C-alpha cells in the first residue's frame, strides 16, 4: 500500500528545510555574509565565475520534482523510491549544515560536512542508477536529479578543498597555488570520466564541463588555469556526447 512508504512526508519536510535555509542564507544573510562574499574572501586559483552557481536553481527544481514524484500514489510505493528515503533525508541535513558552517566561517568543518554530503549523494546516485528498465518518471525524477546534484557537488567539493589549502597556507608536495589548482582540476576530470564510464551517464561530465568553463572564464588572465579548464571542459563535453550517443545506439539494438 501507498502508506508503507514511511519517508515520503519526511522527504518533503527536509527538502523544504533545505530551501528555507538557502533562502535565509541569502536574505538575512546567515552570519552577516552572502555565499558569494565568503567565496570572494577565500578566492582561489579554481574559484569559478559567479554565474556557475545558478545551477543550484536547476538542482532544486529537479529535487522538487523528486519530492512530488515520491508523494504520488502510483509511484511513491516503488522500491526505487523507498530505498533512497533515509539517504535523501541525510543529504538534506548535510546540505543545511554545510550552509550554516560556511556562513559562520567554519570552513574546515564545512568541507568535512560537504564530504559527508557527497557520500550520501553517492549512495543516492548508485541506487537510482541501479534501476533496471526505468520508467520515464524514474529517469526524470530519480536518476536525473541526483546525476545533476552529485555532478555539481563533486567539483564544488574540489573547490572547497582548494579553499582550505589557501586559507591555511598549506601546500601539497610543494606545489604552488596554480599548480595545485591544475592538479585538482585533473583529479576532478578523471573522477567525472570514471563515473561516466561506470554508469554510462553523460550528465555528470556535462556538469563538470559547466564548472570548468566557469573556472576558465573567471581566470582568463591566468594562462595555466585558463588552458587547463578550457581543454578539460572540451574533453569532458566530447566524452559526455559520446556517452549519450553510444547509450542511445545500444538502446536501438533491442
């Protein structure tokens, strides 16, 4: 029965909590600083252009579709929905905690919480992409939202790691800031490729492409970052298109 899904209203409640904290973080703002102002305080070699963060609006709209989908009587009781309920709630908790810690300048702790958010998103991503023969609703309301979500949080986590290094004056193997930024961008691109190959998912590398173009655009005067971001964005874009093409070709064979 529909009532056997115990998470549907909790999912909606925690999602609304995420939206509320996000709105308050911009309107109050939390800690007396906007998210952008804090980003400017800890400007790094891989800080993206401000427009890149508009992707959060798309992510939250898709998560709203998930929240509505899992409330419906004909879909809320699916095993694919019930299996991710507690993990979605955890992702909401970590999302809100990250915002609070970030705005009150607990930067190091915010990165720890973002890592926890990333781990919960990974569980959500793996479980939604394990659905055999997904319906159109499952593709659009389960798989797509969490592909986009983890696709953005991965590069965001990499940028935040760079912020921690910059804030504390740390160095990795003696690398300068720009060299560390290039190394982090390469690690992120490799991660996007591995995820895309494993799950035949072109969305994740496309989101990385969006992030890397924004990084290249922001650092037009730093040739090494500009070229690295630009080249990797092309590689990831071509890779994503190849994944979409090969996946659709495989489907046409059946």
